[in-house]
C-alpha cells in the first residue's frame, strides 16, 4: 500500500521540523529528498505549525541549513492567519506571538484594550497568569479567539515539550468560546496548499511526524497521509491513536527508494 501511494503521487506536502530537521540539525538525506523531488518535477509544498518565526525568517533558516526550499513553497500559520483576518475584515488584534512572527501580521493594528481578535502562537517561557487572564478578559468582552495551531506537544533536541494547545484549551473552557484553528490539522490549511499545487487531494501525499495533525489532518482533507518515524513520533503514542496512516517511513531519506 505504501509503495503504491508514494509511487503514484503527483504532488507532496511535507511537514518541516521533525521531518527534515530537528532544531538546527538536518536529518540524514533530507536535502537529497528535495533534490530528487525537483528532478522528478513533482510539485511540493511545506506546511509547518511553527509559530515563532515569520515566513521570511524560516526561509532564510532553511537555506542556511542547506535545504533548498523557496519562500513561496512554505505555508506558515501566521501567513494563513493574516489571510483569515482579512477575509473577516478584522483589523484590530491582540497578538500573543513571538516578535518575529508578528512580522507576518504587520498590516493589522495592535489593540491592547478592545481588540476584535486575540491571535495566539508560541511564546515560549513567557506564558503566565497575567498573559492568560488578559486574553480571557478580551474574549469574554467579544474578541474572537484565533489559534495559529493547537498542538499538544513538539520536539526539541532534548525531547518533547508541551505546546500551545493546552493554553488554547484553557481559554476556550474559561471563556466558553471555541478557537478558530489556522494551522494543521485544520482542513483549510491543507486546502490552501492544495490550491497552490493545482492538484486534487486524492493525488497528493502528506508526510509528517505528527500522527494527529499531519496524517489525520491530511486524511480529513482528502489527502493520503504517511507517517515518518522521526521528530515527535513515539511508538507508544501512535499505538493509542485512532489514525491509520497509509504507511510509515523510518525517516524522510527512505522516501528516495519510492521516487
């Protein structure tokens, strides 16, 4: 099943962190995979839930690591959030974001008192009661809750770390309001990438290390989902999931044998 799925794919979507690199360490044969994709003239896009960096910064970082990925191939939740806010005519925001990620939302004004939307991404160790309570007050007075993603945990070199999903869920519970999730596994995030490929979902494969967000999200959007056993992958966590991928790769380098 895996061989057929990969060999018949007309396009690919890839996760980045945990698939091609972990922190600043490129995984084996990662750059070779991108080169082979180019040789085969297979269109691809890179979907990341990374919310600490602007697309420009991420693009520069990838090139510095030797990964030849173009800026217009990268889909970040901060860029998608800007498109969403514009579609809703929301202009005044409270941004709970890393400073660099705010660059992708520079066209919106920051309102520290009565924003139309509270936009939340990863802020590292800056989470505290004051940050949460300020957001809570804005939400109960009418602001929309926009989450760049709702991840449970993420991978760093030393292991897994809790992600912003816990804080988003807490705000939803306290404010009695459901967040609009921009990044994976939201179907709209995959659909935006598919539109740029100009391919139907059934002809595209998504490869990622997150069984729920990458594989499950892709499957719900009509794509094939393939798991890679690097990054945040943990066998014991995968065994408890209801998501069933089309197959699994030990690492992204294994994809070469199917291309």
